[in-house]
C-alpha cells in the first residue's frame, strides 16, 4: 500500500477541506506553459543556430530552463516562490538575445504571469471573505439546524 501523506494521516471525518490557492493554480499554469515554450524554443534555436553555438550548450541550457520552469511550480506556495517566478520571466525575456522572437513571447508570458498573480490574489481574498461570512452565518444559525425537520410528518 502507498505511503500516506501527512495531510492524509491527520485527516478526520468532518474536517473542512483546505482550499487551494487560485494564485498558485494560475501561476503554475503559466510556468508549465512556459516550460513547454522554452523546450520548443530550444529545438528552434538548435535547428537554426547550431553552427554558431555549441549544440551541447544550446540543449543543456534550454532543457535546463524548461525543467526549472516546471519544477518552480512546486515552490509557488513558499514566500519566495513568486519572486522566483518573476526571475524566470526575466530569463525568458532575455532569451530574446539568442532568438529575437523570444522578446515578444517572453513579454507576453510576463504579462500573463502578472495578470495571473494579480487576479489570483484578488480571487483568494474574495474566497477568504466568503468563507468568513459563511462561518459567521453558520455560527449564528446553528441553533435551529437540528430542529428543521422535527415538526414535519410525511
């Protein structure tokens, strides 16, 4: 049998499910897409410039960048995760010095990154406010919850 995670071991019936961050989901999506783009850009640079640059250098740097972009998704919930994402946006834009089209592609992805982070923070804030209001309402109306069906006969 597979080893249980800490969250699975500590789970008890009736425990509320922890809400996933929308900001982290949006940012992960952007980074994952950038990882694919970086990989295909690596193949394009390899095909176009392998006589100018070392093929080993092209492939190792490009595939390494792709892997780092994908692995960065795992640290987005850490306080420094979004900062790492911004650094990777800059690296993708600077890839334009090797393949000029990457200036445009990197800038568009940086815009998508900014929008995803900004919108995710707003949605997370709204969801937290909604959860607080729901908890307050449930606390205020919990006294009659057990008596709702008591007076009804089918």
